[in-house]
C-alpha cells in the first residue's frame, strides 16, 4: 500500500472476531497459555503487547524496515541503540546534536567505555577524513540537525558506513518516514522521538527504532525486553491514532514554516535564518534530493542574548516551551533549554550561541503567526 493508505488504516483489520476498525487498547500484563509449551504469541506485555505490536508493524512497513521497536521515550530508543556497541567502541556523532542525546552519550556512554567524536556531519569530506584517521564502529547522525538544521548526505554516509563496516544510525525525528526514509540510503537504524511529529499532539511521550535487518531488530527487541523501557498500550494506541493524520499535518506544518521563514529572512531583527525549505539555505538542494519535504522547524539568531530573551517574553501565539512537532507553535531557547548539557565551549564551537532561537511551526493560521512574530521582533 502507498504511505497515505497505510497510515489512514493503521491498526485496522486486527480483530477478526468483531471486525473493529480501530485497534483496541490491550492493557493486559499477562496472557493465558493454551497449554504447556504453547503460546498465543503473547506471554507478557514487557516482551510484546497486541497494541504495541500493531504500532511497531505499522512503523516497520512505513519505514521499509524489517522490524520496529517502540520505547517509552526517544532517549530510551537512543539508549537501546548505544547498547549495541561494546566497551572501547568509538562512534562519530553530529556535533550540534540534541542535548539529551549528548547528555546520554557523555554521562552514561563514556562510563561504559564508549567514545564519542563530534563532527559536522553535513561535511562529508570531514567524515571521510575522520574515518581514515581513526577506528570507529558507528556513525550517529541527525537529519536535519537539531537545532541548526544542517543536512547530511545520507547516500554518502551509507556508502562510507558500508566501506568501513560501520553501524549507521540516523535520527529522523524532524522529517519522519513520510518525508524521508534513511534506510533507503544505507542507514541500519532510524530513530524517532515519537513524542514529536509522529505523535503530533503534545499528549504522549514515545520513542521508536526501526531496523533495516531482522537481526538488528531482534537485538534491539532483546535489549528492550531485558531493560524494560517499553511503550504502554495506551500510548501505543494514541500514537497509532496520530499516525493516521501524519501526512496531512506535515503538509500544513511545512506550508506554515515556509511562510514564517520567508518572513524572517526579510526581517532586520532576524539573523542567520535556517530553514532547508528556503532555496537559499545551504542544505536545500541536498535535502530536496533525498526527501519529499522540509519539515516545520526554523532557527534564527537574535541580535543579542538580551534581544532573544525579550522576544521570548513578547510572543503571544508562539508558546515558550521545549518540545516540537505538535499542533501548537512553540519557541525554544536551546542555549539553556534543550542543549544546556553541552559545555559552553562546545556549544559556541558548534554555533549553538546564546542568541539562537528555535521555532516549531504549528498548524495555526499563518497570519496569526506572522503578526505575533512581527510584534515580538519589532522591539521597544
């Protein structure tokens, strides 16, 4: 089935006894065995649950992967992927990575013997040079990066990963598989904070990992079962419900984001506007070649920290909050919110300055969003 059809009917045809169109919520922790040594396919909900399985099978089909695993959060999915590596392994990582992933790598990954080298993954030549000089076991990239929206060449990364025998992991939260499928370009695992666009309503916390091969998928499922970071049946059901409208929501997010980005690009108070949907953006051509859309995230610099703080205090339609990808438009200050765990010198080096603001453009009337930004940016 085509993507829109697959998503519109996510979870359907799951109950032949009743013919229910909507997947049911199955809160049962345990399942009765028909007899000794026999199973219905469900034994204990930490291992697998009917509602969660429906979600996972939908996501695997949507992504073009062999198996998907649904976690209690996006970071739980990242943590499970890191457990695929062994002490002493080194991983090449996007430098302007989400702060929560950075915290996980530095506070926990290093204590378990893993090593992380941060690099601008939008510059393929730097990655190729780094792989020649050092022994790595994996590449962890974001597409686009959070929050500077840099675009990596997935096909080139896939080729390098294959050449050097590396595990290529791509956090595709900003685009979702509706706009881009990293597995098609050589990625081994695609990660999602499903809290964001996949959920899309600011009413659930979830994570997903989709594996290209059955073997990798089974390893992730084993880690999940052993560690227990599962998505609940209720949140699995909420996520299935949300997936049904994902293509429609993404289209509106992108339409609004382009309108806002074009407005900011012309405004004297907004500097270094970053949005891959703008033809002038450095990542525009590359993302156009490997995705069918650009998402709804924009970042830009204010003139100073004081000006950034004034803008945050002045918006009325945009909500000052840390998340992204939902119906409501949000404005975030990465320097002390999402990326505060990255050391100041590393933030500055990567361009995560105290002047940077990130917008998650929602589904509101665009004229309200422009009026709000116009008021907030005009200054005293």
